[in-house]
C-alpha cells in the first residue's frame, strides 16, 4: 500500500511511493555478520536477500523516540531517498518494512564503511590528495543533485559518507537523510540540526538555512579528508561554536604541508561566513582543484597510496538533469542552536540541546528534533 501524507511546514516531505511491507522482514532477508553501524535511533545491520543472495544494509529505525511518534521523520527520510534514486552517489533504497515498533529500510550495502575511518587513519589507509579529489567530485555530484531537487542534507560529515569498498578505494555513497529537508515549500524551520564540528555559522546565528549550509559542511569535510584534522574542533562544544562563528581556521603551511594550493583555495571558497558568498556545489564542480592534473605529492598524513591506477567511475555526465528549478533558498527558516550534551566525539553525533550556546531570539520557540 502506498503511504502518503502532507508536506509538513518545516520542510519534511512525507509523501512516499515505496510500498511499506508488513510481512516479516526475516522471511525475505537473513541477518549476517556484525552491525554495520548505529546512530541515535537506528541500528544498521548487514543482511542477505534470500531470493537473490544480494547483500544489503537494513536500517532499523525506532518509531517512538523520547516518547514521541517519529514515523513522519522516517517517511521524510524515505521520501528524500526516493527523490534521489537517480543519483549513483546517494545510497539506494530497495524496500521498506514496518513492524509495531520499527520501520526497516533495506538499503544498498556500502561495504567499505565510513570515510571517517580513512580521515583519521595515520597510515597507508589514509587518503592521498588525488583520492580526495576523486571522492570530493562524487560527493559534490550527489549534493548538487540533491540541491537541484531542493533538498538539503544538513548532516554531511565523514560518518555519513560511505564507501562501496575501502581497498581498493571504491566510490562514495551519501547516507543518513534523517535531518534532510525540502527547501521549496518550507515556511519555517525551528529545529536544531547538524553535528557540532560541521554546522555552519548561520545555524549558530539563527539565520536562514539554505543549500549553502551543506556547502559549509563540505568545506569542513574536505579539510578533514586532506589534513586529518577537524578545523573547528575545540576542547568543548562552546569553543567549537566560537571557532565556527569566528571562522577561526588554521591554513598554516604546517597543517597543509604537501597539499596543493588549489586545494586550500577550494576549502577557503566554502568556509565563508556569509552563505551568499559561499561556493555552490556547481561552482565547486568547476573549481580548478577538481579539474587539475593528478598531484605528484601528498601530505605526510596522507602517505603515498595513489588512486590513479584505479578505474574512474561514472561522473556527472551520466546523471540526468533534474527538471526542478532552483528555488529561492535564502528565507527558509531559523535554527535554534543549543549547548552541549557532553564531550565531543570527533563529530560522530548530530546534536540537539536543551539550552542555547548563544543568546536566543526570544520570539523563536524552541522545538527539538526528536
Ligand atoms: N547503506 C549502508 N551500508 C553500510 N553501512 C551503513 C549504511 N547505512 C548506514 N551505515 C552505517 O550505519 C551508521 C549509522 O547510519 P545512519 O547515519 O544512517 O543512522 P542514524 O541513526 O540516522 O544516524 P545519526 O544518529 O547520526 O542520525 C553509518 O554511519 C554507517 O556507519
């Protein structure tokens, strides 16, 4: 049965076309191996489709969270996945099952795990600059597709960019659309979204969000992929937020040793406080760094493994143009940012707080994302 509902005022899309199955998931899939990962309200497990032997990833999402029914949030995630199914860099959704307590998304399995692991690796598994160029093009291809379809991801970070294969280095898959929003019919956003190290200054300042909000996160992501360091990470969340709002970034030779200057220029075009002056995904795809010849050297953090001998995968040429025109993205809504719920874990978790780190706009009623 198709499940449909209205667009909610905060940009959640809850009309879906995928049939929600009520027969037992285990009748059609066998769970195998260990957990692939988990988030706050979901656990992801590897499974095999019995009929075909195909490996998949089953994301088990709890419908009730903190005493609230969050089924609509899950429908929003499904809806976004559906709208991005033509893009090869957004994880594919195969099927959806529903039980009393959970909704199970059967996803394409990205067997190479999170790029986070290679970002923090200090050995031969770390990325070279050429690897980062190839992966950044793929991330931008996926994000440009979302943006053309008026979708913002709002939680882009190394834990949500997966690899089809870690060695040899495969292609990326963007996952976790739990915080994603449609930007066209949105009237107001009064939620706290994102992950401390990756959130844009406009979120901390209660200013409108837009596709540019994702672009800031891509700037942070690229910095982390190239240097292995998180540019705004402070000892405590308040320090992280201060670093973000002051755009306090270390572009020193020391940090960027062995990394080309177009790479630094690329990051600088994204870590711009004013969202209107930030590069768009299309701008980035045309940036000289992504269109340069292979770089002969790598940062010491990155070592020397080269991706040059690995096959190039399909890029934007294969992707159909979206018919949806770009909307005005700049008066979408306001975020209310709130303070810490404990120590940072190198950006693993999206945040939602109980009190703001900075003075709040009194007229904004706080609504926590569940
Ligand atoms: N398709 C997939 N293939 C392989 N691993 C996956 C897949 N989807 C998710 N994972 C793993 O599970 C983790 C959690 O998934 P996801 O981020 O979608 O869950 P979440 O509960 O929405 O997370 P969060 O609390 O950060 O919002 C991912 O970081 C990743 O490691």
